[in-house]
């Protein structure tokens, strides 16, 4: 026997359908919640299938963001093999059915039946390490997106309160810049202070390594910026309230992202592939971590073309009659995050000629494209 359990996972609950072998469905659909009682009932269900089949069943489920995490952790705890497949695979399989049925029970049955049609690799123990890395890199991406939105809001407010403040500290979003602006958000407050007072306050805010001469230089630049500012104080006190809130958020996001960076670096350095992929010019820690995390177990791709397709960078095919298109867009059917990381790696590689071979190839491609037009 070759038992398997198809598991359709949704928010807070799952539906399971067991098979003892190809075409041999076992029992009815089993529904359980993702709480302690429900997961315990599912464990009894799995053990019952194991008792009938004589061997442990493999569990097949779709990747569902974070909804399948409780089930995955529970299966890991009890040492059951499981397979998490790309939803695109099951979607394509469903399209081959003559009847169009979309229910949780039907999906669970379909996943179990799909196990006997495809060759899937179970999640290995190393996969948990990669899964942790994937959660961290995706969390980093999400927080970075929110951080960028707050920066845009902050800039809009700053342009209405103190537009000349840009460039005073070099990096507008450095901690010393944000903390000083939180204390003195208008040019009027700056002009009421002496250069020495400003310098002393800046020196108290900066980290180690900066001299008093640097603080004095910033004070002079800041004083000049305050004098150039088109308005000494804002006509809308609400802007100052918003600015204080946004500065707090920016500092918090910076701290959270820094913590994530450290955690990602610790995890990715334990992977043997990390040194190899980071040796490519243009690929740093963050991009390397994202690429490795999104690929997962590399040995599940028995050919390079399958990995290319998984990334969605394989060219599409368009042919009709005697016409065959020679210039086609990439399919974009694979992992969006992996595709983005690869694009960022290419950008970093060709920028400032970090990756000379890639830059040469890029220049030839651009030149060829310009001649063909």
C-alpha cells in the first residue's frame, strides 16, 4: 500500500481525505479545526489510516500563506512526512476534470489523487530551517513596504514644515536626524538657539565615532537651512502632531528591520550554499537569503529548466498556424518573490560594473535590441 492524506487547508480549519492506494479512497471527508482539540482529532485520524495501511501515510497540502503553519508544526512534532505543493500545480490538475466542482471536500480529494500522478518530494528536516528563513525574509519585505509608506508620508509633512531640512545630516532618516527633528521640528526653534547649543545637543544624540567638530559643522548647516526656510513655523499644528508620530514609527521600523537583518544573517550563514551564492558579485546577505529561502530544497528540481520555470523567468510560447512569435515575455507563473530577488541581484550586478561578465552581457543585449528597432 501507498497511503496518502489529501489536506485542504483554509483559515482555522482543514478537510482531509485518506487514500490507501491509487484510486482507493478510505472513509469519508474528515474536518477538523486548527486548535488543540481539532489537531488531536486529526492525529487520531492519521493513526487510524496508518493502522489500516500498515505504514505511515504522507500528507499532501497546498501552500496557503500562513494558514497551514499550525498543521505543519503539528506534523513536525509527531514526525509525519508531509508535502507542501505550489497551488498552481493543483489548479492545473483541476482544469483537466470534466466537472467543475469547487468545495473543500473536493479539493482534499483532488490533492490526495494528485499524489499518485506526480512525483513530489516530502519536506525534509532541513526544510524547516529554510521555512524559518522564508518567514523572516517575507516579514522583512512586508515591514520594508510599510517603512517606505511611512517615509513618503513623513516627507510630505516635512515639505510643509521644514523643507530646507533635507540634506542637513546627509541621511535624512538617520537616528540623529530624526531624533533632533522630533525635538525641534520648526526653523523658528532652531533660530532661537545658538550654534553652540545646537552643536551640544547634536553631540548628545549621535553615536560613538563622531567628533565635536562634526556636530558643530552640522549646527552651522542647520542654522543656514533654518534661515533659508520659507516659513518659520507651520500654520497647521496638526502637521507637528503627525510629524512626531511618523518619526516614532520610522525609528521603530528601523529597529525592527535591524533585528530581522541579524536573525536572517544568523540563519542563512548556517546554509552550505550561502557562501557559494554570495560569491556572485551583486548578491549580498539579504538577496542571498531570499533566493535560498524561496527556492527551498534545491534537490527537488532535477533539471535547471524546472527551477527557471519555478522562478517564472522562462519565456512564454505563442504560435498560431504558421506564425511563431520570436520575442515573447516571461511567463511570470512562478514565485514572485524569487523573481524579484533575481531582478534585484541583476540590478546590483550591473550597477557600477560589480559583475563585469553580467554587465558585458547586458550591454550587448541592449545594443542588439537598439539595432533591431
